């Protein structure tokens, strides 16, 4: 099973609507990263969360970290066509005495005009 | 622009051939990571180098190898190519040593490899 579960796998949202993407870890999180990828292009770093309860915003995108639940949520308000793409979460976990980054499978977001 | 550069952008080759992908990390970053992304597999971690030494290995095939040079650029060598090796190959860089709990990776634009 995936150590880092993202949900939903895909999402179709009417332009202007809000949406939420979740990322849940089966291991202790030391850092949680959100990236966005347009088809066939590189991953763009959005934000990093480290502390339980931490919340960060960038334009209309807000991410929160619930440390107790080992979960992060990415919320987009008033979605726009520019928000379309694949959102990936990555998490720092401790493995064999080293911190390593593991990845979720991604959420594909489509914005309907 | 992340500051990470990758060449070439596209590569088309035949089965059985060998190719080399190149990556230059952001200035000051000592770690380089290689990833493979295909439609059905998602983002797969291949290998990490830190300051010239291999630091972590992921799902890297024996036909694949990588190295990081003294100037910190890295190359990923793919040999005896098969149709299934067609994918996007990304390089990322960070300052990570493995002993710090959090560290952001910055990705290059990727190399699209097509094996015919």
C-alpha cells in the first residue's frame, strides 16, 4: 500500500468553485510539500509545511498540516483555469536514520469553464 | 524558473541503445535526485547523489546508472533501452544532507525520452 495517500485521484471542478485535495501519511511526517505540475512539464514548488497546525497561503491556494492526523489538505478558493494540473504531495519521513522524501500518486485537477 | 537545468529536452532513440541525460543543479545545492515519471507509474524516485557520492537508491534498474561530478552536475545513463523506458526523466536539487529533517527539492523541466 502507498505510504503517502492522495485523494481524490482526479477532480473535475466548475470554474469559480472551491476544492480540497488531501494527503495522508502512514508514517510520522517531518515536513510536507505541495507541488503543481502541468502536463509534460516540471514540478513547481508551491509550499512546505513543517509544524502541526501550520497553515500557508499562496494566492488562492491554502495548505494546512494536521500533525495528529498525519495529514495535509490543499484548498483552492474560487478555482480558475490556471489552477488546472496535477498536484503532488511529498513528505519527509525518517528511514534507516536518514530523512527521505516520499511521494503521493498525484491528484489531477480539471477546471470546467 | 527553478534554476535546475536539464538537457536534452527531448530524446528519441531505438531499443537497445544507450543515452545520457544531463542535469545542472541550482547554485549552492549539493544534492541531486533523479526521477522517472510515466503515465501509469507516477513519480518514481531513482537515485540521489550528495556532493559526488551516492546517498540513496530507489527503484533504479541495473541498466541505469548515474554519477555526480566535482562541479556537481549529474548524468543519468540509460542503457539497453526498452520500450517501457519511455518516460519523462526529472532531475531535482536541494541542499539536503539527509541529516536535516526538511529540505525543499527544486525540479528541472525534464527530459522526455521516447524509445521506438
